[in-house]
C-alpha cells in the first residue's frame, strides 16, 4: 500500500540527501550515467554545495565496451571542478552476452589487449581490490580505498522498477530509522542509500528538464527508435538485458560499432540474428512442455560443460524456490530460464531480475535488500 504525503518527492529526496550528509563524513555518488543516477548526482551536488562539502566524490566502474554517449557524459561529469572522480578503469572480467566461444568474458582493460578506447588520465588504472569479478568489485573497491572510513554511497534504485525493491526499501530499517538503504559492510560502517526510491520515471525526467540538468543524450536516440521506457539502458553494449539495443548501435554510433565488433567478434552475428535470441511466444510444436524445451536447449545449445553445469544448478535452485505446481508460474519461470540460455546468462542476472519482479511467486522467500536476486550456483 502506498501512503501519499503532502510533501512532493523532490523535496523529500533533498531532505533525505541532507540527512545522509549529516550522518556521514564521507559521501560518494555511485554514478552509472543513467537518468536515475543523474538525479542523484545533482541532488548531492546541491546539498554538498550548500553545506560546503565540495568536491563531491563520484564513482564509476567503467566497463570499457560502453556507448560513446555514455563515456562523453561521464567525462563531462568527472572533469567538473566540483567533482572528485573515482573513475575505475582497472582490469576485471565482465560477462559477455554476445559470446559464441568458450570464453564468456570481456576482459575489461586487460594489459596486452587492444582496448575500445584509451584510459583517462584522471582514472584509477590498477585493480588493487582483490577480485576481478564485476559484481564483487563494487563493495571490494570501497573496502580497499575506504577501509578505515565510515561512508555513505548514494544510488539511483527506485521501487517502481521492481516489487522486490518496494519490499526491501520500505519494510524494515537498515540504518537507524532509514528503510531506503542497505548495509554493505556493517563492520566498516559502509552503507548505501537510495533517496529517490519512491520516484516514478516521470518524476525523474521532470526533475532533469525543470532544472536543466545535463543528461546522457543516448536516451534521446532510444526514444526516437521507439524503445520502451523500461528497456532504455545505458549500460555496456553487450549486457545480457540490453543485447536487443545492438541493432541500433551501428546507426547511432558507427565508430563504437566498429570498435566493439573488433573487440568482441561475435557482436555482429548477435545483432544480425537478434530474432534467434528471443523467447518464442508459443511452445515449439515438437515439445510437449516448456520444461522439456528448456531441458533440450540445456543439453544441446550450451556446449561448454562447465557453463551447462552452472545452468543446471541454477535451474534446480529456482525450481525449488518458485511454486512450479502453479501452471502460470511454471510457464513464466521456464520462459525466463530459456531466455537466460539464449543470451548465455550463466551468471543469473536474467532469472534474478525475473525473481525480483515476481517475489510473491516464491515459496515464502524474497530479496531483503532490493538487489537483483542471484543464484550461488
């Protein structure tokens, strides 16, 4: 149930950011270049300027195979005089949803490789974080560079995008009386807060345009191409949830297209054969059930034994967690698992997003912190 207050969401978010600055000596904006983090950045700059807390620390984990518009926007932010850049360009591994070979990774910024673009002079070039995995790097970075400091990270997560986020960010306090956050490292005093958790996407764009804040112009191109709002992503070009946008890359950014097809040789094939990466609307006639179809793809489409075993463990886990005795839930879950295999998403992002969107379907189990739910397989 939503409870509407007399205070508008903009003023409420400013008050929340002020609260974070009052509680923590060090505040860092986790900035993706997307619309939500654009709002967070500008709210934090407003408050930091008023409190005399500039320059503002801004962190970006650069995934190398990024849209040029995203990089240009990030560069404009990181070179602002009121920003202290924490632009990470150290080597790490990132899942590549366009892979057709045995190596399912893009080895971002690996020495000896021909990178998509040169590293920035004001970025962090070395990985001292003790891990080379993308999802582990976020917390590891702050454990490494802020080991002895209590910090608050500001992010752009919004409940509108997921019922699980709604539950996780409104159901219980994670710091004093604050529900709209999560604990990253309680021992070190590292917390993440989401001041615009109750905003809608229209609130986001209203704030951006009313205040004249710069934003990533890639959104304008996506709008022109008719991409639905929920599918507008400014993440890396080979992300498992955004491979459908590859079909626009060559037209919007031909220079990026040329570089990414050299860096990731299978990108061109994925973009041209995009229909092969869509889950069919109807069950193929030669299969009796969606589960049979899923198992057939598992044994015949996934040709790397280690990856196939990972998928098998994930499916076993999710089949236990969801009420597969319900035909509607069974169908939705099987389609999510088929989609995961079609984009070779053995890390579990696709199924995790499905679970985060449908938490009530689980057997008494839900995400606690609003993050995408991931298998440990």
